[in-house]
């Protein structure tokens, strides 16, 4: 969803190493996500400095990694996707819970260059913003080709690539249908039926897992991120 916005898509196509080094890309992105949410103040400062340093050379036609409007879109995608996944597995949030979650997700933009006043004021304002962007999306062949390569696993080890078929299927199933259509991805009624069947299996299986198992990926990511950034001072990360 992030690269569906053309300036972001072209910035990623021209500067990201996600296809040739997807593991490092995952580690860096997940470090930002989890340290921003669960780290202490110093850990947050370190990861923000790291991200800003990584963004400094990222420029493309119509794209600047420090552009708050583009960062707003990326943070909005994170909230939209996060809420969607949670509600698929645990049911709809009531309004108060959804608003609280929404306010918490603002940190993914405001930790970088998004002013607090730019984050839509509430869920209604967010939905209006979301539809205003998604309704007008036009994705060119450069970004489409990159997205197809990304969903095929890029240069992941051969032993891992078969799992990308399932990842791709779930990713397409969870995309906002308008974004899926803008990409030109094929998604038939048969695909939707299979997706719904798999979700009917995945949801109870996941919910039956003990909390320790559910939280294990987060703990492993945090351990990796803290190990990598523990020796990096905020000044050095800048």
C-alpha cells in the first residue's frame, strides 16, 4: 500500500534495497516500528536518528523522504493495515478503542517530520483523508513491476521463496480493493472464496496460541534491534 502513492513508489524503486537485500530492509523497518512503539526514550531517539540519516540521500522526481505529506501517507498505511489485521483476527474495535489506537499510531509520523496538526484529528477525518488519496490513485508500470518483484520475494534465498506465494496471496487479499485494482492484480471471486476459507482457519488457530507464542516475533525483533542500536549513540546515529 505504501508504494501505491506514486511519489513514494518511485522513491522506493530508485533508492530502496528491498529487492536485493530484503532481510536487512525488514530488520531496519521492523526496528523502527517496534522501538518507536515499545522502546525507551533513548532507543526512540536512536532509531529516529538512524531513519533520518538513511532518508537523507533519498530523492526522486516529486519525492523527498523528508516530505511530511508523503510520511503522513506511510503512517496512515500503517494504521489502516494494523487496524484491519487486528479486526480480522479479534473482531471490530468499538469507537473508543479505535480512536485510542488511531491516536497511538500517529507516533509513526510525528516521530519523523509529520507535524502533529497534520495528523487527521479523528477517525472520521482519517477516513476522509484515506478515501481522498485512494480514490485517485494511478499506478504506473514502473511501480507495478516493482510490486510484482517484491511480492515474489526479490533475492530471498531459494528455500524461502515458496513461502512468498502464500504471503503474496494474503497480501493481495488484504489490500484495499481499490489499490489492488490500481495495481492491476488479478483477484477473482474464486480467489476471494479461498482467502475467506483460509482466514476461517487462520483466525482460530492464531487465537488459540498462547500469548508467549503470539509475542515471540515481537520479542525477537526487539532483541535484534536493541542489540544493533545499543552501541550507537544518538549523536553517532545522526
